[in-house]
C-alpha cells in the first residue's frame, strides 16, 4: 500500500514561502493498494493538484470524507477527474440523522457559492452514507469509527496488502486531561480511540495544538501532540504522522512540535516513529499481517437506519435549565422533534412503558446520583428491548468509568460543551441507537449453557478437519455458499468451522445462531429481508448479505444448546423436508465430534 500526502494543513490553506516544507494545502491523502485501488482521504484543497496529476487518463476511485467542514471538502469541486465522462467515482461520508452526505456536499456548490452545481459532474458518481462499522473496496478492508469533533466525523482504518493505515482527523481527546498530556490511564471514549488505532503501521492523526495551547482551545475539536504520542504508544502503533497542522505554524514551528513529540516518546522509553506529514511525501507500507484476517468481523458501515426520525424520542432528566435548553436545541437542529424533560421518577415510568432512543441524565438534582439512576433504568429494561444509550452529563472530575460501566452508562457528556458538540455527539448516539435490530433473548439456562460451551475447550482453537468436513458436506449437499459450525459465547458467536466466510467470529447481537439456540427445532429464515427479526440486521443489509439461513441447534448430552450448524445463502430460497433432515443428520455428527476429545 502506498500513501501520499497532497494536503496536510488544518482549517485554512496557507501557501507561501514559510510553509514550503510541510505544505499549505488542506487535508487530502492518496492511498493506492497494490492491486491499484485508488482511495482519497478527504478532499481539501490538496485534491486539486492530485486531480491535475491524474488528467489525461481514465481514472476512477473512491473518496472517503471524514466530515464536511470546509478544510475537508473544498477541493471536491476542483477535483478534475469528477468532470470526465466515463470515470466512475464513489464518495463516502458520515450519514447525518436528517440528511445524506450528497445533500450536504451539494450545498457548497449552490449558486451563491460556486458556478457549477453538484450535478455538473460528468463522471458517474455514487454516494455512500457511512455509519460505524466496516466495508470493503476491492481488496481493501475499511473500518469506520466516530471521532470526537463538533461535527459528525468518522475516522477510517484501512487494511490492504497486509498493512494497516488509520486516518484520524479531526479529533479531540474525550478527556481534557488527556489533551493536556497529564492522564495516567485512558478512559471511556479515549479507550475506544486507542482500540481503533491498535497495532497500525501508520496513523495519520490530527495534531493541531500543544498541551500548553490546549486550555484556550478546549471544545475546538482537535488533538495535542502530547495526546497523539500517548495514544499511539498505548495502541502499539509503529509510525504516527502529525497532521492537520495549525495554519498559524510555519515550517520551523512544525519542526519544533515534531522535536517535542520525539522527546515525549523518548521519555516514555518508546521507539514509536514520529514524523510531521509533508505535502508530496510518499510512504510505502509493507505490513507483517499474514493473510488470515486477524480483525474481528464488523457489521457493515453502509447501512441506512430503518427507523423514522419523527418517531425517535429523547428523554432528559436531572439537567440544569440552560444545559437542558442546549440539549433540546441540539436535538431540534437535527430534526428530532420529540424530546421531553422528566423527573427521575417519571423517567423510570417512561422507560418501562416505552422505547426511547436516547436518555440524558444530569447531576443537577442534589439527592440523585446519575450513575445509580442509570443502573435502576437498566434493571427496568427487559432483555429483548434495544439497549437505549444512556448519557451522563457531568464534570470531567466526576466521571467514574468503572462504576459507570457496571451501571450501564453508555457515555459521558462533560462540561463545558457547545451546541455543536452536543449535536455531533447526539447524532452519533442516535445513529447507533436507530440501527438496532432485534437481538435474540438469552436462553433461560444461559449461565449453565455458557459453562458447557467453555467446558468443551474448543473456543479459539485452530480449525480441525473433523469439523471442516461437515461444513464442506453441508454446503455441497445443499448448494449453499456458506456453512458454519458456531459456538455461541457470552458476547460472540465463534466459528469452529467457517466455510465461505472469512471471519472467525461475529458479535452475538447480530448472530442468527443466537436465535437458533433458543429452541430444539431448526431455525429456517427463507428471506431475511421479510423477517422482522432480521430485516435491519447489519449482516443482512451489509456484508455478508445473509438472505437465507437454516440452522440446527447443537445439543450436548447434558441438554445444553451450545451453538448451531448452519448454512447461509445470499439469495432467498426454500428448503425441502429431505434437505432439512440431511442437515439435521450432519448436525448429529457434529454433536458427536463436539463431545469427543481431539484426535492426537
Ligand atoms: Zn479540519
Ligand atoms: Zn473539522
């Protein structure tokens, strides 16, 4: 995989003699996989020169937009390949609640701002709204995660040719102490951020400020070099590139920043490689990743929420008057018409009786502990309900991650926050909440069942021919592209054998086998899109596009249903009695293998 910087500057383009070394164009990074896939990360003013370099040749590719602030999209109307008939371009960006990426991009090309409209692009353009998850472009695998910025922003994690590059711009530390570089352990959102960067060969990271400058810039949505070095070390990153250089910094100032970053890594005893991204610089990434995918399966990023925004309901409790007005304004600005402020008692009743989309609990009522209230609300929710995000509004000093996690707190909104921040966080939480589908109930004997699963000693073991032969036979006998032997663990379905599906596990929440283990009877779904339980499941609307499923529960002699043998197809279909009987026979053989010790 090859990486080339065309624009490294944040906020506004700053061409001139003092920015020659690191460049004055705003965000644009080109990525090419060995197979030739062309991917642009953001489309700031740097995209203009890239477009010129591609002139005179047919050229198609993919543009991944982090968010729609000017410095990340202003090069789009000047990117020449979009005006060439015959070219095909795909544009991806975070999906807002009320409007799509295409609608937002069209605005900067309206009559008052630009001489040609979005529909003047002569190339064939496809727009894709992304949410958190994963998707593929040719042989490139891409994961998305929301960043912390006063506009809905996604980071992109790109895996190709055995190497991984992460693009994380723009992003502010979730905890201001982490931004000041004086945070012993990361908490909450910063832990998620570290996980997103984990083991990457290259991380291109917003590093606009220093810790000394940060107190005056809290809430502006950017990172400090101290934070960048700290998260990169914590995530075992090989090379981090400081990016989104502040427009006020000339080349010498960027170099000073770089020297300070080197010093910080050295003081921490780390051999992390740190550079400052420079316009024109090319990086070859050769990773050590072997072909076997080590990343867990992630549900598709290219999913539209099925819910209607008009039906979403935001509940607010224990939040002071001014903050409540701000949260309500944020909800309204994003087109969520239904919100109400309730007393803690009324909130409990509302949670029992309804299905809110999002709950804010503040610490503004003296005798109410928001974390304890959250635990009470969780206890009132039934298992089958979608897990409503519960956000605690409080001061940074009162964030207690450990207690919060035990009580089921989804996230924290810490003071002070602007309406822009409240909006982007609200969007991210609502997008996550609206994308829920019906997850399986827990079996009555869940704890004993889990014990039985683990007692098999098979979880996370290597593939074995004695199981693989059964998935091969099942797939061939029923003409299905995918056959699996699944063990349903506490939070995942893990595959002892997976034919036709690259991943070794998927989250239990989206698993069909988590439904199959609820009964002794086979579970047959002839068309997932027409089944309320599965129609919005990310494994149905996105990869691997499950349309048909037939699963036979795998039952041990002691009665525990530990998993399933299943076949999956990408098209709706029927299954005959004879075929179902055959699948059941194969399942019995798999059960025998489950209780046998592995052959020496
Ligand atoms: Zn920016
Ligand atoms: Zn921005």
